[in-house]
C-alpha cells in the first residue's frame, strides 16, 4: 500500500485518518461503511487498517473499491483485552495504525476496539508528548450551548494533583481545538461546590488550579471556576470538568445510564395510550433531535489526549454513522492543531511553575 506523505496530509491539505477496521462489536463491516461515508460525504482521507481480504471484500460490497487505501494487519485486539494487549499483539490493526502515525503517514487513529487495549497500545507506541505525565481520556458531554469536556474518563484510575492540573490544560486545548472556545471555563468534580470540599486529592488539586489560574500568562491561563458536583455535569456552566480516571469513569457511566433510562421512559410514555401516540407524532422531530443530542456517539467518541498523535475511540457498539462521526472528530482535532495546542499549554505551564518555584526560593532566602 502507498500511503500519503507530506506531513500526513492528502493532496487537498486534509489530515490522514488511520481507521482500525477490525475494532468494535460490528467490525469490520460497520467500520468500512463508516469510512465510506466519511470519504463520500465529507471528503476525508481515510486509510483502512485490517485484514486485507476481509476489508477488500466489504469495499466491493459498498462499491467503493479504490476510494481509500487498505493497509494489511494480520491481527486484531479482542474486545475483552486490556492493558497487556500492547505486548501480546504487536501486529494488531491498532499497532499498525500507530506505526503509520509514528512514521508521519497519518495524523490520527480512530478505533471502536477495546478501550483498555487501544489506550495501552497507543500509549506505548505513540508515547506521551514531552512534559506530559499521563495521557487522559476526554469525553464531550451533551450540554448546551456547547459540549462540556469531562476528563479523565478512565485512563488513570490513580492520579496525583499535578496530573489533574495537566488534565485541565488538556481539556482546555480540546475545547479550543474542537469547539472554538477561546477561554475555556474549568472546574473540578468533587462532593461539594464549596471551597475545601473533597478528599486530599481534590483539595490539593483545587489549590494548584487556583494558583495556576493566577500565575499563568493570558494565552494559557486556566479560568478555574472552583468545584462542581455530579448533578452539575450536564448543566453546561463550565467547559471542562477535571477529575481522576476512577471518579470520571463512574460519573460517565452514571450519566450514560441515566440518559438511556430517560430515553426509554420517554419512549414508553409516548406510546402508552392512543392519545400519547398521536401527540408523539406531532413531536416527532423534537423527540428525534433530543435522542440525537443525548446519543453518546453524537460527538464522535472519547479522545486520548497528550500523545504524539490524535487518538479517537468510538463506542464498541458503534455502527457506521458513529464511525463516520469519529473520523470527523479526528479530522477536526488534527486540523485544529490539538497536538500543538497541548504542547504550547503544557510548556507554558511548566515555565510558569519553574518561575514560581525560583521566586519562592528567593523569597525564602531573603
């Protein structure tokens, strides 16, 4: 296969997306369909990575032979595999896609495979950007007027306060690159909105975030708004919510479960009587818009931030439309310079921290 060169961009200047064709509950069929939609409807450049024979046959069925390159990968991550998958399957489709990024022949990876396996494989093979302690998993929550970024959503069950401060910078970079938020408002998820609430991790993190908000230069300053509680996650009052991966994953799954319950309850109520069914017909468009807004696939999936390359993880049960949106998200993040934004913010924060330590040492000496 001949992949595009020149900085992982195609002839039209767009970033090249390496799509794991084998990942997900419905791969590779839905992955190929999603890739075809992304190419035909949006003009994206996609490289399919997977077992060539299977992928080629599906491209024939979609009448899309020649629409995109196919790179052979003889192995694939199983949906139950976790962190050890990076070492067990060095020739998996995810590992091969990461190699494309590392060689400069692609800019982003999209996969609906095992979250643990994709996180582990991409972290080992792409490596964290200089200065990044740990990459973080970010998810866009369906708030109004724009999405709220929650991170870490599960990549780091245990975290230090300094990591959470970095996560705030990663989330701010995501909000700027994907949603055009010039000065993202940042908050920390804990058990009370009042200052000083939470465990030691939360209290120390709030202290550091407050200091960072006061000291950083304007271009990378964190607009820290204090604490938020679980019931504030969908309020849309901030742009970035920071927490450790354990708490973030529990919060995310709770929100997803509540959304599913609500949509099911609304659907049952709207079909419970003849009158309700008639009313639902009149509200069909509004109900469809509500369902689409609350669909976890609407914003393209979770993003692993802080690596040398963009990594977007679609839900394991993703169908073609969700794969298409994940490719769009990867395209938008890369086009918006997410890696450069992260690098700029982290480096500026490190310089500010060094100046603060030097200044504090001088004051102490005096």
